[in-house]
């Protein structure tokens, strides 16, 4: 096999696991997450200033943190990811309980 055939074969095999595309996708997700967090925190501040309930927004953030780190933990078994996952889940559950209690006027 010559060099061109080897490169062509490697290119076909790496269509799914193209590192450059995966890196671009990862950076895109990071920018999207950063923008979503900025908007969520802006809504939290506005609602807090207007004496509105903000616990449901913390539930969204907790769900994201908990499930993101849960996926990382199952992939690499690092204890810091497990702790971050548990912390996110606690924020999710606590905020959800507060939101439901406020919603039902308990």
C-alpha cells in the first residue's frame, strides 16, 4: 500500500471519531452552555429583584450539573465527578421541593 491509500483508508475509518470535529463540537457546546447560564442567572437576578420565586431556575442548574457529572463519573470513575453529581442532584431535589411547596402555597 502506498501513502495515499493508507491515508484514504484512515480517513474512512475515522469519519465518526474525527478529533477535529469532536473538538469543535465540544467548544460549541461549551459556548452554548455559557450563554444559557448567563441567561438563567440574569433571569434569577431579575426575578429575585422583583420578589418572584427563583427555586425552579436553581433546579434547572442543579439538574444540569448533576447529570453532566454523573455521565462523566460513569465514563472515568473519578470521585470528584461523583461528588459534583451528588451536589447537583441535591440542588435539584431541594430546589424542586421548594418550588413545589411555593407553587402549592404550603
